[in-house]
């Protein structure tokens, strides 16, 4: 996927699951940066947001499977 940042978070399978408080200014900056994302990236983000709001975390593969796949490329 264009814009994938998973390589920045080695040994972390879900880098964005932690809740952090952000300032209103940081939130506005984040919203303005959405304009730079591709339609594919926006759809992926929309899926993450929808799953978060719905309280479901349906994963296509388990953590063990992800680690095994990652080990193939390291």
C-alpha cells in the first residue's frame, strides 16, 4: 500500500492502538493532513475508524501469523 509506515515500527504489530490525548491544534493539523492521503489510504483509515467506533477489532490474521510473515522478510 502506498504510504505504508509499518516498517517504522519493527516488532510492534499494532502501533496505533494506544490512546493518546492530543491538543485541539494537533487535531486540526491532523485533519488538514488528510488532504494529502490517496483515496486508498483514506479508505484504509476509514476502516480503522469504523472498527474503533463499532468496538470491534476483527483481524484477518492472528498476531502469530503476522510475526511469521514478517520473519520471512527480515
